[in-house]
DNA sequence: AATACCGGCGAGT
DNA sequence: TCATACTCGCCGGTATT
């Protein structure tokens, strides 16, 4: 079962302030560059039907809604969305023995045991979950049920918003085959173009295409995996996975070919350090992210050799990486202008140094 | 020749 | 012109063993 909270951030805002229901609601990430610069995070269906889509520049959304003075533009309130998400996810987690939260507003439940493999029982459980989320949080969601994650995800996407749909194993082929190729989960604009150039336009055509040719064009892993998806085959287990990395990134006030490392990077390093401490983790890999004025992403990483969660160490490594990044880029003729910069930490190890290991040390 | 690491890219919310 | 902030996964190249 895939549970997907409908137009999540915008719906949270409707719950907080019901008077905006029925108006176009646009939740924005303001970059701080100018008054209005930034991107649309999400919007409610009223706004979507007027052409406002996730990822579009805020200025475009304003233009699209210029005839609707009642339109509401709101900044993201992550803490608020997190708290609602956590409430719901903790409840969902208790519903099945195997649970996986795949994003702030989406989760998979392997309810094979709970339903004894009976799809009609699964369907009823879906109904209950929808009713419960509505009751507890006053939020609508959509539920897709199928034999695996891929099918449940395709199912839920097809029924949004406020939907409930069941695709039984016998129905999978017919359900999937007529989708245009770009609608298959995992196929974005680039892959869609490549597939179309091979004459593949529907999921059904991908399902019966020459597997070797796909492997040749997309790689030995990705090619077969794309075809498996098209065939409704997906063996990925429903399991909560450990977070493997996290990052913080900001937009610079203006594009530049350098910036003040201390001022810009320290808050990022602090956030990452706080998060590592809160999760009781140490990282042994620190990296930087630079997004150029042409919106190309460039990265550098350093395996530090030591385990750390310290703000100053993260800051030092990141600064040093940016230093060499800019000198690298200068060698390659002219250098680059940078729009956004960030820091990433990865390669985590659980920190046993403070609580448990004190005992161990005492013991030794 | 296998494995590790790096940087880029693609996809998703 | 207008273009956020994340996370995860794969690919291909190069370095290491």
C-alpha cells in the first residue's frame, strides 16, 4: 500500500487557516535574493488547475494568478509540516509490520500479513487509514494498493487527490500498458526522450522491447530495471532505511566567483553539526555543492579519515574544498560564477563515544 | 581484473 | 527574463590494490 498525502504543504496551510480553502494556495521557497525570487514548492489543486506547478519561479506563478487577487502565496513552514507529517507517519508505522516512509508526505506499508494476502481486506484497511487521517489531522490522502511498491505508487498517482484504488496482480498488465512512457515512475524528461527516440511511446511497448538493446542504451542495471518496472515487476522490500547523507544549501545574494566562506558556510556547518549530534552520528565524509549561474551542479568530497560531528571541522573542510574548487575552476579558463552553495556530510558511523563507551572505557 | 572513490546526472518530493 | 531545498541511485572514468 502506498499512502500519499494530497498537495501536502498547501493542504497543511488550508488546515491551519480554513478561510483560504477554495482560493489558489501557493507554498513558496523564497531565496532571499529579491523580494519575490524563489520557486514554488507546491500548490493546491485550485492553483494547479490555473497552471501553477511545483518548481516554477514564483514570478511565473504570480503572473499566472494575476487575475485572481484572492490567491494566497505563503512561505514554507517546515517545522509545522514536519510535526503534522510525524503524527501521521507514526500512526501509519503502527499499522503494519513493514513500513517505509519514502518522503515527508509518502509511505509504503507491506500489509501482506495484516490482510492475510486478501486484497479486499487490504482495500478495507485503505479505507480505514483514509478515515483515520481525516479524523485525526483533517487531511485528505490517496491510497494505492498493489502487489509491490511500483504498482502501488503508479496506482496512487493515478487516483489523486482523495482517492483509493486497488490493482490486483491480474490487473497489473492492463493497468500499466497504456500509460505514456513518461508517466512511468522513474522515467523523467531525459529518459523519456531517449526512449521515444527508440520508438517507445507507451509502457506496454517498453515491456516488450528488446532487453539487450535497453541494457546497451541505459546500462546493465538501469536498462533491465526500466523494463521490469514497465512489466510491473518490483522486488524492492518495504523497509525503513538508514539515512546515508544530508546537506544544507543556500542561494547567494548575488552570483559570484568567490564568497566569504566563514559568513556563508558557518550557519550551514552549524545546522549539519546539530543534526549529526541529534542523531548521534559521526561523519567521515564532508563535501561541498556549488550550483553555477547556468544551474549546473558541481560537487567535491573529502574523506576526512577521522570521524567528526564538529561545526568547526565541517566548516574548515568545506572552506578548504571551496578554496581548491575555485582554483581548479580558474585553471579551466575563466572560472565559474556560482549561484548557490552548500555542504554535505556522509559516510556515517554511530557515535558510541559519549554514553555507552564511557562505561566501556571505565570498564577497560 | 576487481574494488573504491569521485563527480556528474537524473529522478523524485 | 526566472530557475528552492533537499535525498537517493546509477553511470562512467580513474585510481588503487
